[in-house]
C-alpha cells in the first residue's frame, strides 16, 4: 500500500475533524473473486462473523480466506467516523477508519479462538500505527467484536499472547479491542486483491512467536 501518496496521521481525528463522507455506499464487487459467493450475502444460519485489522488488508484477507471453515471474506473500512469513506480518504488519516477484513465462518469447523490465533501470529501487534513499511492509523492492530463471548476471548488471548511476546523480547501490544461498528465495503479492486494479483504487494508479517490458543494449542 502506498500510503505516502496520500499523507499520514499518527493521531485519530475527532468527530469535528473527520471528513464528512457521503450518505450512499461506494461501489464494490458483486461476488467473491474465488468462490463466486455474493459479497453482500447475509450471515447464514449457524455461522458467525468477525472483523480484524492487522495492516494492509490485501494480505490480511488472503490469510483468512485460506483458513478451512471460513465461508466468506471481504475487505473494508471499520472503527472510524466518516460514513462510506473511500480508500483515498481513509489514507489521509482523517476518517478514523482502519483497514479491516470481515470474516464469515462456520464455528463447527473453525472456532473464534482459531481465528484469533491467525490474527495474532499473522502480524506484529506491537507496532502501533504501522505494519512493516505501511504507516498510518489505518494500519493499526484491532479486533472488533460481535458479542460478549468474542470480546472475552479477544481480551484473554491478548493477555496470554502479551506474555509470550514479552518473553521473546517484544514490546507491549497496541491492539485495540472494541465492539464492531459500521463496516463499509472497500472498492471493487481491493476485494481479494492478491487472488487477482498473485505477485501483488503484501506488507504484513508475524513476529515468529506462536500464540498458545486455537488451531494447534
């Protein structure tokens, strides 16, 4: 992601500072590039949803669509203030949004703890408003929850992973854990970007420290 093209901010805007946005949703893809499932499908009965921010959403989405039991993924903007922001607006830092991935998954096949493990191990959650070479508040680490159970699991996982990271010489975790707010779809070309562009840029990378929950715990 070339955030430097559009400017960067290290602090989130206040409600009065945030860009005004627009009342209508911006155009996005109709279907998932890999599965053909309509991107705006309702959550099927028995399935659940989750939202994560962990750097450039191109690479993050690929990590989650590869997880068995994940039914659908999509990228967008969350945890911000501006309604229906564009990518260019988000990159100014003046919408308050994070680049996020929304995941719809079958809890009978993959648990929320499993997804948390992918989240923690898939990026460096100690870097604040950056991930690798991507700098700005839209690259902050975040977990956005849909239930008390998700919030409890997220908080517990942060605590146990913080201990592992400290033992490995890393600093404090900067990840925010918040109730999910509005999710705004990103533009068409961002959806499943690395499936459309296999050699495309991916700036995320983990710490190499395993998280003692989920798939192999």
